[in-house]
C-alpha cells in the first residue's frame, strides 16, 4: 500500500486508516481491498446525483461503478466518510460490494447498515464529529456492534466486505426475521428523513433481545452515552 499513488487530498486519510488497521491488528486483508482502489480514486467537485429511490439530496457521495467521490461542500467529515466507501469497494461483473452494502443485477442489500457503520467508523477513526444525517440512527448501529464478543470483528467484517458475519452473529441472540426487519428499517432511514418513532421502535426491539440474552452490562450502557459512543474500552 505504501507504493500506491493517490490524490493528495486522500493521502492523510490513507495514512490514518492504515495506522488504525495495523495498530488494532485487524489484519492485512483489511488493507488489500482499499489498496486496489485508492490509486484510481478521483474527486469531482460537483453535487452527487441521486435517483427516485433516494429522495434526499446530498452534497457528497461515492459512485462505486466509476470509483469517483463527488464533493460539493468541502466538508472534511463528508469527504472522509466517502473515502471509507471507496476503501471498501469490491466490484466485478456479478456483484458490487462496498463495505456491508451488496448490489446484484436485481437487488441491493444492507445500504442503511453500511451507511450507519461507515459514519460510526468515520467518527472513530478520523475524529470527524460533524453531524450528518446518519447520526440519527447511530445508537442502533452501536447496539449491533455491542452484540459482538469482540467489536473488532465487526470492523474486520466491514473492511473485508462480509455482512453475513453480522447476520450470523446477530442470530446468536435474535431471529432471521428480526434481522431482516432491522436491515429494512435501516435502509428506509438512510434514504429518507428519519422519524424519531422509527429509531425508538428499533432500539426497543434490540433492547428486548439484549435483555432476553443477558448481554446487558456496564460497558454496553456506557456505549449508549453520547460521550463514549465512538470508543470502546479494550480489556
């Protein structure tokens, strides 16, 4: 990855992310996908065009088919969020993967889960605390992460484009139908304006799962405190 050339705008992101992955022993596999993308990554100073499926309008966005970031707002926190998408892009003739997001010819999956976790890592890795649309459901993403015995495993799943490990881990405590419902609701919240009732309903569902399985603990409660939500105590 040291030999990969990239746009100077992204150089600080590359170094910070590389250090994070290596310091926390996430594995060199987490660097491989990103290394293949950064050399050709472009930044376009224009608004990100969306379609009718995404009624919200964004000043920034990532086009994974073209490996281009569209950035009209010059907000570093938005740019680093899109950089994480580019770093976790894996595209071939049959399927497109970006972090947890998967798209085939007929379907796409895990858009909301991917956007929410990308924003959580954006804050955790790059210390970018500018508020975004996705902040409104970060509580839900934090709860999913705390269902892992080792939350680094969720980070590894993200950087290796493996959402099915999230599903397998969730189903230790919840059901398949609960996971499908959770992902469907996260998709809706990521693409449209979020209603507080939506967030509350999902949090209540996850709280019930946690209580039933006795995985509530002090560390989990601290994670739901806004002062601690991007950092976890490592024992």
